[in-house]
C-alpha cells in the first residue's frame, strides 16, 4: 500500500465518515462512493487511518482477524476473497461477561477458531508447517462483527475500510494443542437462544483454518506489520454469520474444542 494514499482527500473523508459513525453510534453511508468497491490499496489506507486513530486513544493491538474466509459468508457479502482487520485490547470479552449492546450498532455473530502465537512470524516461508510450529494453542471463538455502514450495505472496499467489520470477540477458556485437533476436520454448530441458526466446518474456512493464518501471516508481513508472539488470530467464519439482538445468548460448539457462549445485554444502555 503506497504510504501517500493515507493522506489523499478521498481516503481522509472515508476514514472520517467511519470514525464519526463509530463515535456517534449511528451507521453511515457506504464509503465506496469515495474509494470505490474494489480498490484494495485505498481500502486498506482507510483502515490504516482508523487503526492510527484507535491507537491514539491508548488502545493496543492484540492480534488480527481474517474475514470473508467462508464461501457462505462471501456469498452473504458478495465478495470472493479474504480480508483482514486489527484486534485491540478492548475488544475481548469473557464468557462470564454480558456484552453491552451500547458498543454495537448492527451486530452479527460468527463461530471461529482462535489461534494464539508463541513465535513471531517475520522470517521464513510462512507456510503451513511454519505456522503450525508458531501456534501456542487454539480454542473456540465467537467473533461479533459489526458494520458502521447502514444496513450492512457493503462491498469489499467498504468492509476492508471498516477494519474488516470487526467489533468484539469471546474466546473459550479451554485451550488445545494443534497436536490433538486438526482445524480442517472440526464440525461447528451455533445456536441462538437454544435454536440452531448456523452450521459449518473447518474446510469452509479457506479449505483449512490454517490456510487462513498462512494468508494473514503473509499479508501482514507484506504490509510491514507482521504477526508477533503472543498475538491472537481469529481464523474467519466456519459457517454463516447470524444477527444478534439485545438479550440474545449465542453458543458455538466446535468438535474437539468444546463450546463458547456470548451473552448480549437486554438493552442498548
């Protein structure tokens, strides 16, 4: 991504539109009128400005997310390639927490696998073998995605600019080694208030969730901000995302990894 792109008028305006939507809690119009639907460099330039603004508030980066890895989700959004976004220290919730709806605009839940790294991913081929060696542990996760763009009216450029439509996440307390669980072989079911609303498997995530981490590791290094030891990677969805409303309880069960639950507050307060 050319560095000077972050200072172009259209990128600045798109960034300010998204930042205002987040600050005021009111979804905005898409930004593709400013940066286009498919201009990857401009979309990531907008994301970079948003990341810088978040860091300026004192937030710290704790990892990255891969998005649009599931064919089902790609069809929902109308795209055909992954994207990435940043995870910050104020985005994580425990299963025992009640997630405040006041932090969200139009949330949806996705079941994923979380990978936590024990090694930097800076040098080397960054292939599946190296990624396996670099993973400390994995666990079941729910990513709560949210769009600052009204009615989820997004193209690829819109969602990349909006930090991959990221918002919050919940990790299971149970941790597992890759020696005992093959991510590609897991089966996932997700319930909302006890009713099954989504299902999928590891192969739905770029053919193997490890492939998603490989893609991310290479893209992050290409962008000059490689993955580091201790960071968290959310793999991308194992199946279709579902809307979350006040008072909802969403549970994802992933074979070999147990379950993880996200509980949403009953009001927007």
